[in-house]
């Protein structure tokens, strides 16, 4: 015989989560107060670099701004809302408006050679790692 535990607050907590997510516009982690939404991001570490992949479908690459200041990489832009000219919008699931994401880079990155490119709705930011200091012999005078 299986024992099933009923949590009387499960549905209430689920409803509260939906309200917070959809109506109270709680900011996702790593976003700013000026952000309407945040694109999902994957970060991959290789031996010589980090690569950041952000899903930004429908946004042209020239409308995305990537900045690096004081070890903080920021990605921002805006997606236009879908227009329903001549019809009525029945469902709206694609998020629109401005977005903003920030990432603190480790001290081991080479901030002078960071590059970004976009293709097929994916923004790729390549962050090379700095070469470690090589040991050297210092002569004594």
C-alpha cells in the first residue's frame, strides 16, 4: 500500500509563483530594473576561453549592445512586440521589450580580445583567457 502525502499549500504556492512571474514582474537573477525580460544563456568553459551563448531570436545583431567595463560583461537590446494588424492577438508567449543581462568575468580573462557574433538567433560572445605569466630568470646586478 502506497502512502500519498497531501500538501494543502501546494496549489496556493503554485498560484503565488505564477502571479509573481507573470503579473508582479519579479526580476530574474542577473537582470536589471530596466529589463522587461532576460534571454536564456549558456556559458561553456574551454581550456583557452569562455563562450557565452544567448538566445535572442528575432533580434538583429546591430540592435544588441555588448559592453565590458571593470570586469563586468553586459548584454542589452530590445525585441519589438508582435503586431496584429488586421487581426486580434489570441495568445502572446514571446517576450518583448528591452532586455539586460550582466556577468562578472573572472580575473583570468583577456578583456582586450573579447569578441561577439550573432547567427540564427544566437549571440555568441567569446571571452579568451589571459595567458599565465611565464617564469623567467632575473639577473642580479
